[in-house]
C-alpha cells in the first residue's frame, strides 16, 4: 500500500479524507502519555489486531548533538528511541552527510528520507503502545508515522502539536467519511473537526 495515495504529506489536514483530530491537555509526563495511549488503544481495541504501522521517521545519529540541541541526557535519548529502533520504526541518519541545506539537492535528499517508509504488520497492543509512547517522548524526530487500521478504513497519526491523534479516511466517498466522523465523535469526546 502506498500511503501517499491517501495523505498529503505536506499538510495532513488538507488531505481530502481528513476527518479531524483529538486535542488533549498537553501532559508529556510518563503518566500523561500512558493515559493518552491507553485511552486510544481501548477505544480502538476492535481494530488494533489488524493495524500496520507505517513510518519514515528518522533522527540525527549524533546523539551528543541531540543532547545539546534539546538539553536532554544521552540516557533519555536512548530511552525514547528504544521502542522505535527495536521495531524498525526510526532510522538514524548522519545529517552531516546530507548536501548543504541551501542546495536543491538537500530538498531532494530530505524528501527521499521522508517518503521512504518501513512497515510493521499486526504488532500486538503492547508493542503498539511502546511505539506510541516512544514517539510522544521523542525530540528531534523528522518524517512521518501512521497507523493504518484496515478494518476501520482509517489512517491515524499521533501528533504532539495538540497532543492526541489525527484521523484520515481511506474512503473518497463523502457520505462514508461523514459516517466515520460521527462514529469518531461518539468515541472521542475531544474530537475536533476543522
């Protein structure tokens, strides 16, 4: 499956099938992230067994630079990257090997990194939670990560702007998209439609 046929990678909310997103009070504590992930997994439990995680996430391989740039310890970096690395959901890239940021080649190479996706088919709920927690804790990540819920015909993405999840329909039919939107509104009290 080519994820780009469903999603505008430049702006998810401009995607024709964009349905809306959840907006939670930003609580990036361990307890806050745990609660957010548990709530999502509980509300989507009937579809979690048939999920594919699709990721083009990448991060600077120079952990010392990351530590300095984001004022976090090397141990914290290792902790948040662990689940993403273990499951092949993030690539580490020596950003110094990319072309000069002012050159046209830089945009081409960066775009290639953003659109080279790896997939994890049918992870169990615990693995999926570890991946989501890892993403929410992460700093310095670039690229994209999506959960494809085939049976629900939805693509979900975790987001840190409003601390929650965004939802994109895999349907082009507007009536079906409306049904999906109404269904999501019954599951998530904080579901926002743009």
